C-alpha cells in the first residue's frame, strides 16, 4: 500500500518559529494555496471557503492589528508583553492566509436544501477545516512551516476595513507561514484503543 501521503501528513506540524527565508516565487505559493482550497471537498460542492493571502506590508499590518486589539483584552502590561512577543512570532513569518466562510453561500444553500438547512453551516465549518488541512499539508510538503490561529472575532471589524473584505465573508482563522527556523517538538498521541473501534 502506498503510504507517501501519510509521510507528508506527518510533516504537517504547528511550527511557531517561522522566518522569511522562503525561496519559492509568490505566484507559485499562491497557486499551491488556491489549488489546495479549490480541490478540498464541501457539502453539495457549495465551495463556501474564501481566502486572502497577505505578504509584506499587508502581512505586517494584520499582526499589528492583532497586537493592538489584544492590548485591551489582557489584564496588565506584563501579560501584554508576553502577548506581543507571541504575536511578533507570527509577524516574523513570510506571509499569512486569512480563511473565511462566505455566509451568503451558506444562506443560499439553507434555502435550496431546507431538509438539511440546520446542517449547512456546520458542514461549511467542516469544509474550511478540510481546506486548511490541505493547504497546511501542501505547504509542509514544500518545507514551508505554518500554524493556525483564531483571533477572530476580536479582529473581524478591523480586518474587514483594512483589507476590503466583503461583508458576507466571516473570518474563521489565520495561518502564518514561512521558513522553518526551528522544528516542532515530538508529537504525542493518545492510545489507539481510546480513539478507534474496528468492527466486523
């Protein structure tokens, strides 16, 4: 049995020490991200996932928005200093992918298939999760590190204004990516007996 895909999956880790030493052209990175998202399945092929790819000043602007917004959310300057350090590690990356769900498409499918209306939004969440996984794995296969953050909804309004995001797009995650400056630690797993059942 071919296990190459499993070997690639094992490369996909949360990399927090990211840098800007990426040698691929941005056009190639964009194509990789776009293709991974387009080829990711969604219920009814609704294609509810949207993405904005940020580089350079726009990438920096995002993480400045995050750092400034979090200042009012933390209890004191000591905690904020730690928070700023964490956000700075994301800003040190080469770029960031913003993931959105297009709520107008979700609403359309809730009307089109009323029998499953209650499930359309959860299925859209599954769809964006699959897209994130596929992008992350494709980046890892090219030795580009990434991690996934969720500062939404705190930053939603400022992100919408800063990057001219349509009002129907709901921010669901932020994925900084870049060169792997330090590998992830070994991953631990719960017992297979606690996770899987095989029945005949």
